[in-house]
């Protein structure tokens, strides 16, 4: 028998305009095949004409880390080994609150193929990635990645 007052975590709770959209992504990184230096992956989304970290909305009931890795694979073509959690970003998108959980993730295999959602991908040194990112809030994630990798 279901509870007459479901908690916000239960599937029976209807979504409202105030319910945050749940999303997840990764700050994808690798060592350069040329010089071994750290590179950060950025994707270009033609729909928004922006550069960002790979991310996307979670499917109903999807584990956030699983969703983050799924989005990385879909948007970049790369499989990734997840690392430490990074800051969660909260902001408004299309008139609704949005919450995006992030993880550091090392690219382990794959190749990029342009698609409708992502038409370009760049591997950049962290300083160049910070400059190229469209949203200032995404720049803090590069700093968080550097901190996490330094601790590892």
C-alpha cells in the first residue's frame, strides 16, 4: 500500500515547474598523445552554439553516475573511467531550475563522430578549455578537476 504523503524521492511525485531538471555529466580528460600533458574535452552543441562539458538529462530512475557516463559516450564517442565527484551546478534553464552533477572521468577509448547533438569536439589544455567554455559556471569545473587530479 502506498503512503498517502509520498516523499519527494518517490516516483509518484508529479513534476512541477519548480522541480529541478536532473542532469549529469563529466569533465572528461586525457593525457595528450603528443606530449603527455593534461587535456580537457569540450563539446560544441550547434543547437545552442556553445562549448561545454559533455552532459545531459537523466532518464527516469537512472543513477546519476551511469547517466553521466552514458552522456559522455553519446556525445563524445569515448568510454570513460569515472573518478571523484566534482561540484554540482544549479542554474535556471528554459524557465526551470536545473541541477547537474559532475564527475572527473578519464577517457579510456573511443573516437568522436559528429552528430546532430554535438558537431565538434576539442581536446584542450586546461587554461585554453577555461577560455573556450561558453558559460562561466563551467570554468570552475576545470579548476575542480585540477584540484582532484592533484590530490590523486
